[in-house]
C-alpha cells in the first residue's frame, strides 16, 4: 500500500495557492462591468435596450459603402409578456420603422430615444423593419428579429 506524504511546507504552499486563486476569482466576478440589454427587474414589463448602428467601409476602387442595423439584431421574448423596447438613435438621421404582424409604427431619431410598448399574443418571428433602409442600395436591409417563444 502506497501513501502520499506531504511536508508541512508543501501543504502551506497548496493552501495559499488555492486561497489566491479563490480570491482572484471572486474579485474578477464582482468587478465585472456588465450592462445588460434586457431588464428583468419588473415582473410586469420586460425592457430591451436597442440602438441604431452603422457600418461603413470602402471598396477597393474607393467607393464608400454603408449598412445600417438594429443592435442587438435579435431578441427573444415571452408570449403574452408586456415588452418595452427602448430604441436609442445613434447613427442615421431618422429611421421610420414598423413591426411586421402588428400595427406598431414609429421613428427613431438620432440622439433621441423611442419607447415602444408591445405584447405579442402569438408565437413566431416578428421583424422590425426600417422603412428607409430596406435594400442594399438603400444601405440596408435594416431588419431586426423579435422571436416570441
């Protein structure tokens, strides 16, 4: 029968190593700066933060191309849950939009916040579509997806 024999100094090194790793893990976990895109604070309303974004680039021949998008591009919500979309206009002057399958329409303007309250009663995928940027020729398609589960 074999036994593992450790010296007192080895045990002390192992103990302090585990202690340092544990404290480092706790510090790293507690000091994270996370900013959620969804608020779960209220049992009545689930809030999602969105922004309008833009990508710009130049082709090999020097032509500038750009594309607009909703960010995040996809959100998942619960059926029959009250939802609040808080959409912040960051890029682009204005983005008139509608949510397919609903009667919701609005406009997001640069530097402003647009708040949309909605409850989806049917499961499925709903598209939030910018009416200005519908095709690649119009710097789109600027389409976001709301998945109702």
